[in-house]
C-alpha cells in the first residue's frame, strides 16, 4: 500500500498566488528511494520538487533533497526558500525561530526568518559561488543562442550549485526583449554540463533594480519563472568585477515574460562575501500525498 505523506505546493518569491515560482514539497519524505523521488519530480513537472528529511548533521533543523524533472541539484534557491517556509508551516522546526540551518547536498546553509505569517520573508545563504571566464568560442555561441552581439554582453560561467552562464546585458529593456533559441541553449548546456543561461540588466522604473531571466530548456524548463541560484551567482559576478551599480542589497524582478511576477532580495555581506537570497512564499495546496 502507498504511504500517506504530507504535501504542499507553494509559490516562492511572491506573496500573490500564481505569480511566483511553483515548488512541490513532500514533507515526510523518509523512506522514499532515489528512483521514486526522481519519478515524482518528473510527474509534478515543476522546475523543482523538494523532499524534506530528518537531518543527519547535528545542529541542522531539517534536510532537503532537490530534484528537477531531469536531475538532483546540490542547491537551488527557490526550493531552499520554499523548503524553509514549508518546514515552519509543517511544524518541523520550533515555532518562532528566526535562525535555522538547512542541510542539503551543498552543505549546511544558514536561514534567517523575518516577520511571521503572510508577511514572512525567508533569506537563505547561498553556497560559495566560483566564477570562470569563458572562451571566445563559447561566448559567441551563447550570444548567438540568446540573439545578441557578443560585444553587447559580458559573460562568465558561475558555479552556484548548478552551473549558470551569466550574461550582463546592461539594460532591462534588452533582457525583456530577448527571444532566445531554446534548442541551441539546450545543446550548449548538455555539451558543457551547465544548467543554462541567465541574463540580467538594470531596471529604471518600478520597485526592482534589476531584471533577470533564466533559460534552462535542457532541464525540462524552457524559462524558469524565478531563479534563486542564478540571482546569487549574479551578485557574485558583480562583486568580482567591482561593479557597484546595484550596491550590496537590491531587489531583482523575474518572471514577467512567462506571466509571473517574482521578486528576489539579494544581499552581499561586505565583511565575509556571503550572499543571501530572500523572498516571500504563499501556500496554494496543502494535503496528503500517497506514494
């Protein structure tokens, strides 16, 4: 007989239903094997599905495993923010705690909780981001795939848990106007083991300072609604270049091109270089799952 397990589906990086990035969360995931987790993530067909487990490291409040429809990830931003929210709502952590520790394949990550209830904002510290230059050949292929001239983009490869190519297109208008070649992006990502391409540019109106898009068709999601790991990697990219246009604390807008409206608070601690990504969540589904 299938086991009954608590289940939630959230929108992350939004306080409005159906405007953030959907996340499926299996609350009581003990006993599920890898094949079942992978199969369930394929079945939900969301960009990520999170499975909450008993931590194996002293001091951790909960453990999470994160699956896309195609693979397991060591870290991803919206599943980390959403998993913390779900752990609080499900009573896996003591009520009222404002600092948590998430255990995941990328290690132990501090989580900070601001406010409560519908106003709750969750900030998760991202793993260290490493950056690499890209060759002219790869840079040209990336520029062609997203439909820009190579000289109009600054490009690097970032390891933020998943691998992202980051492209600074300077202006939000350019970011929002892109019509990328998804087939070309999927082929590039598969060839080089990357998640996909994330582009960003400066907003000049509205509440956000940056517009972001993330293309990952090879992982089953042509354009991700809101992407925590890519946003963390972008902050690391800016810091490495000494780019101060956005400061060390800004709000990024992502998802409008796929009929969403997500917002990510990105912060960098000047003292230690640690980067956090934060946002709100809203519950859409809460019930019982039979696996």
